[in-house]
């Protein structure tokens, strides 16, 4: 079983060298023992969260205080920036002092944790809540078990400035040519100094998981798959190579309509560039709406969103971002499981209320729940919410991600983002100016090496 302790590591697991690589300096955070309540006292649980919004943090703190008053169990919250949960969780496990609950941004990392035996399956909890209530392509079971409670779809889709589109006579792009033309039209000099200060769009190219999340849905719309049913890399096959070359040629065409420094941007820069009116289009999830509300309220009625188109407009896609809670194997796993069940049954709507456009519900009943429907942000941005919800039912739309590639849900696909294969491919294309077919060949080679490690 995937959740049993292994004496040896298979190729799907992590070697000692890889574990050290992933944990890195994060180990330092866990070398000092956390304050546990031992002996006859109630246990103290620790939760690591990648949800840094102040409202969400306050929600957790208030909820955990309430839980302690009900059960006597104290819960300590450790909030970290996006992307840091996995290495810190790995470090805590290596130090013998694991977090008991954590939230993860990528299913690939969750699959790695499951394969390593670090986390417990949540299948029974999901069944108790009702499997049929969950939307499409979100539970993502592996080896017959569901390893997380997914609370948010966190799709990457495109936000755009409707007022600029109207001024320029543009329409939502339905294919890659229109996207390139729109991006070029939205790149202009606003103050007359001869230097462009508004750009068409932004897509990062640096070494980070944001590249896999924000840049690749164009490929899914085009019908790209990385593997055949036996885990052979097929990017250079007669079927996939033309699609990948079209994508790379498209990216190179649109790259001049991006601001300088795309190799340096990270998660928060996508929202920052949009709210500071540096780009007319930005890929992101609903969190961008909350940033508009807080930092640029004058734009609140001036933007819309659309899905990633393919080259000819026949198909669309969004990139899966996920967000979900996991429970680790520990001497307090039973208590942690009870805490998670309480959170997702008694407190879920209150949690959603902290960032209702960012946290796109994964259970379909929530969309009809008056408590959720009457949230002020849901009502104010009803048009945005409807577009987000439509992504779950559109027949012309694909939901996919780099760490979902392969004939089955498997930790091997999760190694691709961790080895920065997609960023390397784009860096080779736009920074090193290598030919697209050479960029593709290098990417295919790196994927083979990553899944074999």
C-alpha cells in the first residue's frame, strides 16, 4: 500500500538525496520542538497553511479558539508563503515532528506525499460528506484512495480590462492569433514619453511553479498530452510535436507584448501588474478580484475573464490549481482527522467568506447555499462567479495541469514541476533564442529524467 512504511524506495518515491533537496533550509524551522502537551493532557495539533490572507488567518485563529473551547485540543497555526508547505512538511517529517494538517497547492505534491507514506487517505471522510456533491475533476484518487479534502478549484484563467478592449475595439480572443493581436494592441505609451508603460499581458518564465500554473493551459486547449498509456514521453511524436511547436511559436510571438523582467516575477506579481495598470491581461485565479477590490477599486467594473483558447478557437482550457487539506501520519492522526471533519462540515462557508471569489467551491451544493450566495462579494461579482462556475460544465473546455499528466494519477507527474521543465523550455525559447524544436527536445529529455529519478 502507498501509505505503508517502506524499507526501500521505488523509482516512484524520493531518494534520500531528493528528500534533502526538497527540504533544504526548511529543516531549520522544525529543529526546535513545537510545544506539545504531553502526559495526561490533551494533544496540541499543528497546522501549516499557505493561505496568507489576513481575513483567512483570523478565521483560522478564531475557529481554533472555538475548537479548543469545545474539545480542549489546542491548534497552532503556521502560515507560510505559497509553495513553501511541501518543503516544510517534508522537513518536519524528517525531523520527527510532523505537522498534523496542511494545505497544498498542487496535486503532484500530494501524490508524492501519499507515495512516501506521509499522509493518510481521506476517502472515508469524502464518502461521509458525499462523493457525488463534488464537482468534476477534483477528487483525483490515486491507487483507489482520495488523499486530500479539496476546498478550492483555484483555476488559472485570464483577466482582462474591458474598458481598454472597448477603447481599442477588441473582443475576447477566441484563438491564438487574436490573443497575439489583442496583446499587441494593448501595448502602448500612456503618458506620451515614447516608452511603453501599458503592456498586453504577463506570463512568467523564471524557475517557479507559477509557470506551470499560468502558462500551460494553452497546451491543454490544443490537445497536448505528455505521456502515452505506458508513461512514454510523446511530446516529439507525430501527433504531439506539431501542437507543441505551435504553442512555442505562439509564445514567442506574444512575448514582446509583455513587460520587461518576466523571468523575475513570482506569484504576487501577476496581481500586482494588473492592479497597478501595467498589463491589460493577466492569468490568475479569483484572488486577483480581491486585490482589485482592495488596491484598485476604480477597476472593479472594468474587467472580465476568459478561458485559454486553442490555436483555432475550437477548444478552450483552464489550468488546474487545486487547493486542499491533508492529514499526516502521526500519533495524533485521529485527533487531526476529527479537526478536519469539523472544519469542512461546520466551518466551510465561514472559511469561504474570507475570500469568496478566490476560494471557488468544490462541492456543488455550496453554489446553492443561501449563506454563500448572499455573501457581498459573491453578489457584487456575480458575473465573474458565473463564468468561473461555467468552467465546471462547459463541453468545449478542458481542465488539466502538468502534474495531472499521465495515464493515471501518479507521483511521477508531480516531479515535472519540481524540476522546472516548463520554465526551462520557455527560457530556452525567449531568453536563449533556441529553435522551438530544440526547446521541445530538451523539455522531453528533462521530463524523462524527472520521472525516472
